[in-house]
């Protein structure tokens, strides 16, 4: 079976607490899961053996956010002080040396891997996420209901007509609303790597309109349709 010429990134499916910060961590396993992309591991596992390249991590987003620039040190930045639900992550501020170790061991290798794979015969990078059914406190749409699917083109990380075609393909496989750049246009990954390869972001609602496995199959079908009929240059 031929694999689709796609580079899949799943940066927020992990649940692991890095050993470097375990003693300072305040979060329970439930809080760690709630800050990450619940369901992403199961959903996007449906793509793993069907695409040319698949990159993910075990580290939880609450501790190292791979979809943030490494100089973003806000509350919800690369090494967070608070979760997206505004819960404190650590019992004391992290030493600068610990932050640097997290970046060196977790953040930079992930992005080095994405850069290396851009030249591996793939035609599109796809940064894959799940999102809360309504906006969390730190979101751009706090409290507002969200669509079933949001496609983000990073305001130029891929040609706009590619993204519009991808929206149309997702509309064929999802019965709910599919949006372009609402509530998200794409984060650091799609923007940082667009010079190497065209990128888009996919955000799937965690609302229970389908099982995780079924959501994954629908994503795979939409991406296959895009490659077959709409998305080529």
C-alpha cells in the first residue's frame, strides 16, 4: 500500500512528566490530560501507517509546548507556568538551567526532526490537534462553542487555495461546521516550518460526535481526497 506523501506532526498527544521537573510538578494526571489534546493519540494513530512521515512525542504539553517558539515565556508559552485552564503548573519557579534543559532535550529535537523530513518527498506538512468543544479561559474564544473541524493555513504557510480545498474535503466527511482560520489560523509549527514545506493545521473538536477511531478515519479520508482531487499545485 502506497503511503500518502504527507508529514504528520502530533505535538500535544503526550502525557509524560519530564524527570527534570517531576519534583516541582503540581498537576494531577487528570489536569495534565486536560491541558493536552485529549484523544489525539488515538485519532491520529489512524494515520501513522498511511503517511510517509509521522512525528509525535510523549512529553505533555503542560511542561513543554512544542507548538510555541522557544523564546515564548508567557503563562501559556513554551515552558508554561499555568495550564490553559489557568492552573499553576509548578510549586516554585523553574531555574533557568532547567528550562534550558527542557528546550534542549525536548523542544529543539522535535523541530530538527520536522526540518529534516521536509525534504523526504512529502508535499504537505499537517500539524494535528484536538480542541475543547468550547473555548478555555486562555483561548481566543473563551466560552464560545467551536466547529467540528478548524483548518488553519498559518496566514500563508500554504497556498490559500490548498487550504480552501482541504476545507471542502473535510466538509464531505464531517457533518458539522468546518472552518478556515477560526478560531485558530495555526501555531508556531506551521509558521516556523513554512519556508521548508507548505503546512496546514487541523483542529478537531473533542465533542462526542464520533469515536476517536472514526474521527481518525474521517481525517484520513479527507486528506486522501485532497491529494487525489484538489490539493495538488
